[in-house]
């Protein structure tokens, strides 16, 4: 190593030392040379380091050469011999880039090695620790770094709080496929309130009872799935074809009329596709579906139209039935004004109906059945 030449201050030259001004005279003795060397170490910041090194080891012995360059070389060697180059605890990690942690990974670990709350635990070019103290969770913060997040509502990695971390609700199960037609009865009028019972069938089937909650509780019913037609029974007769029964084709909610409210005797289910296109009935004042048009009535299922007075009763003398899905139409004699009366007239399919004398200007109602 090249020795450093140190010039001695000239006699009478003023030298700054801290806040004190001093005057140096030319020196030549070994003691004076040592004083200059110690002054040079003081202003160079080496004195504390050397003091520590000397305390740590008494060997090798400090050289007595007066040359400051040799003393500097000695100080550097001592520093290298006793220096601690180990990294501090808690920052030991792999030497390559650490990818961003996925939420919830690297949870738990030694508090002396793993990162604490809000400390970095991963990220781009990160070579430090990749675990969090128990209770904290390593989560992404943007696209650069991951940090240890404490449990919700806390600022520390508290293991007792870690179990209180919120979790997403379970994924709801996919809806169950309905096999055929499903009928659900309700206590409410709009398919609401408490459910009374659910029935399901893939083939035509009758459900019937004479008493109990299935009869006395329902006020409406919901149809789901593949429902061609459902006939709801009035409990008074409790069979198919009763004049007070009601029908529903397809799906949706059925609001029971007064006769069926809390008085449901049963129902008949026909799964499949509901009628398309429906059936239409138009009444006329003329006797051959001519003259003045009185009224028009349509249904894509089975539906009753009924009245007790007025132009709908007193005006018609004939009716035209149209629609490829017309199964039958029943025209009511006003005297009884119900389905299945002996004086009623029934028309199957399409065409013009000329009313007999009993129904001329005396039509009590119409019931339409679509296929």
C-alpha cells in the first residue's frame, strides 16, 4: 500500500479544531508526532472505531511507527478483521425476485423472523422475508408490493383476532332442475307468505284430499317448470270438470277466487308445453255470425266469462269461434248460467254457432277450452 505523506503544520499556523482555535509549532520528537497522529484520527472520525477494536483484542500490537499512512492501513485491517457483515434478523430471504403474494398466503410464523403489521412481505425485486407474524395475512398492495395486514379492526398481529377475519359466503348451489311441472301453494294471495306444500310430477297426475292444511290454508299457487295445464278443484265437488274449478296454463302465480280460498280440494297437473295461439269467440247480433259485433273473448288456456245482465246477455244471437287451438267452447243458458247445464250449447273446434231459441238474446256466459 502506498504510504501517505503527512506534512507537519508550519510554525504559527492557526488550525481549526471543533470550536477551539489552536496554534501549532514545528515538532520533531516522537511524542509530538503521536499527538499529530491522534489529532488527525479525531477529525477523520476513526477514533471510536479504533477504540472498539483495541478493546476487542490486544493483538496485534499497535505499531509504533510515526508514519500516519501506516497507522491508517493498520486501522483498515482491524476493521475488516472484527467487522460484523451478517444481515439483521427478519430480513433473510431468497436472492431472486419474489412474486406478489396471493391474498391469504404466508400467514403465521416466528415473530422474530416474519414481518409485522403493515410491513412488506413480497413484491417485485423483494428479497426480504415472505411470511407474516401469526395473525397477519400477506396481501397485495397494488402491483408492486405485498404487505402484512392485521385482522379486521386491529393494528397488531393478534392470533386471537385472526379467526375473526371475515370470509365470503359459500357459493350458492345451482338451481335444481324441475322434472316436469312443480306446483307450490301459499298462504298469501300473491304467492307470498308461508309455503303450504310443494308438489311435482313429470307425468299427468291428480293430487286430492278432503281435509287438513292442504285444503284449508292455500290462497294462491305458483307454477314452475314445464306446465301444460293445471286444474284446481273446488272442494265442494272435488273432481275434474266441476264448474267452479279454475285452470292455469304455463307458469306463473294463480290467485284463487273466493270459492277456492282456503277451500282447495285438489288439482290435476298436465306437464308439457302450454297452448300457443289460444282460442277466440266473437258474438254477433245476427243469426249467422253477421250483423253488429257484440263482444270478443279469448283464452290460451281454459277460462270462463260470465255475466248476469246487460248487452253481453241480451244482444247475441250467434258466435264465431276461431283459432287452431280451440278445443271446445260452452255457451251458457242464462237460466242456470253454469257449466254442464242441460240447455247449454257446446262447440268443438272452429266455426259459426247459431244459438237455439233458449240462448237467443239470453246468453249467460261462455267457457273456452284451448288445446
